[in-house]
C-alpha cells in the first residue's frame, strides 16, 4: 500500500517535475490568455463607452444649439435688421419686456417713427403667455424682432451689445403686481433687482455706453400721505415688496450713474391701463368677470373710504417714455470707466386726475352695457395703498409730457379692444 508520502510524491520525481511543469505552463497560458482577453475586452468597452459619450455629447451640444432661442448667423441677422435706423437722427433701442403691456406699445411707437428696436422678453407665465405671444406677433408684423431670453443671462446681453451698438436701453422688464409678491417674493428679487444689475453691468461695460431709461413705479411712494406725490417726496416707507424692489432699483441705478457714468432716467408709472393690458390689473379682471356674470371684488379703505387711482392711459405713458429717450443725454463712460458726471433723472408719469374704483366700475358698466355684481370688502393688508396722485410738473417741463386721455375715453378704447380680441359680439362671446 503506498504510503502517504508516495501518494503525495510519486516514486518517479523526474516525470512528475516534467508533467507538473507542463501542467503549470498550461495553467499559466490559460490564465494569461484569459487575462489578455479580458484586458482586450475591457479596452474595447472603454473605447466604446468613450465613443458613445463623445457622440452623445456631440448630439446634446447640437440639440442645445438647434433648440437655443438665441445665437447663430440667422439670429444675428434678425437682430441687426430689427436694430436698423430708418430716420435721420434716429436711435437704436434695446427694449426689455418688449412683449409686455408697456413694452409692446413703446416698441411699436419707436419703430413706426423709424428708430431701430430690438426686444427682449422671457415670456414667463405670471399671466397668460398667449397674450405676450400675440403682442410679439403684432410687433413682428412691424419688423420688430423679440429675443426670447432672460434678463439675468449675462452672456446673452453681452452678445446683444456685441452685435448692435445700442444708443439707448428702454428697460421695462419686471415682475409686476403688488399682491403676487406675497405668493412668490423671490421672483421680484430675481427680476427687479438681480435682473436690473445684470442689465446695468452689460450697459456699463458696453462701448459706447447706452443711455438708460427704465420703469420705476408710483408704488415707491408707499405710505406717503402728502398729495399729489412729487419726485422730491420721501420714498423710504414702501408698503409692499414690489415697491421695495423698485425703490432698490432707484438706488442701484443711482450707484451705476455715479460710478460708471451711465445716463439714467427713472419713470414712476401711475396705474397704466389700455388695450393689450395686463390681465392681473383691476380694470381688466373687472371687465372679464362682468361679461361672464361673475361678481367683482371692490376694495375700500379705512372708514369705508373708496380707493382712488391716478389711472393713466397707455398712449400717454408711451409719450413720456419716448420723450425720456429723446431728451436723454449721452452716458459719459466707456468700457466701464467714467469720464465725467452723467445725468440722473426721475419723473412721475401720471394723469393727475385720480378716480375712485367704484367710478371705474360704473364707467365699465356703461361701455359693456352690463351691470356688475359688486362685492365690496375692506382692503386687506396685502401692500396696496388707498390712493395715488401724481405731480407731473417736472415731466411737463423737462419732457414736454402732457396726458390727454381721460378715464372715460381710455376705458372705451380698452373695451373695444377687449371685445374684439376675445371674440365678443354685442357683449356675448362668439362661438
């Protein structure tokens, strides 16, 4: 019986060594071959993955380029064409918020008289974007090109100033509305403060620097009780976040004027209304609800005092905006460096004839030939103020500003537009 030693170590060690070596060589070869194969497969998979990622990156880049709302040869051509000046002594104007209420009217007025106009708007959904798209289509018929982009996109703004040497900027883009600020406060900071700074950065770095006209608001007067409101009145008690962001805008623009020599004009609008207006405004929502047979909420102030507003028709506001552009002195800086003092102006643009909200409703009832279902309640603490009243003596003197449309006439024009736009016939919707 073979011993344990013989079992483990055969009696012919030379033969064992040879067979054992052959066996080990075969094992090593198989292992090496297997490892080599795996290595080659790993290299192949790595190369395949890299190729796929590279191709995917190319596709994604191409998709982003094709889907981008700005950039490219055709886009630049549209911008330059829209910015072309067609009158002697004309200006090339970048209008922010061009698909908005005031922005669309100002853009159209400038284009009609031969100025170059390029619009910028992000078409947000604060109210129905289809109304903004309709305004865009209207402007397109008059050869005004609106860039779909955000005011906070510094690269886009730099590109626009690179493509066109704008002489003026009409800054009307903003997050509007007093009450909405309680629901979405960050949108006001994003648009009215951060967006303003991004725009001013682009303006101060441009060569040449444009003159800037921008929309502040009568809301900056806040809790001021002195009437009528004058530009020299204190504006350090805002009643809403919206008002606070507009007040901040006035301080920010003053800083850029002081440091960089930007020519700045701020316009404090007083309750603008008219055709193509904003659906969140009272006169607009009142009209909609009255026609639909729904009740309207009419707020009243302390001691049951009716709220009053200095309602200003859109055409009068446009006159003030255009007058501000026409009288703007040139900025004194270049490439972010100030060469001398530049003008800094603020003007009220109002109608100077405040009207109570119940009177507004009565005028709408007459034009619509429908009686409103009024729900009268006390004004909540949402940032609204009980009255507004503009002193426009400075605008009269410096801009030649003279409002000519009273509320009765202005609302008649608005109602005519509303019925046409929303398809009403004799007060009834057209199927």
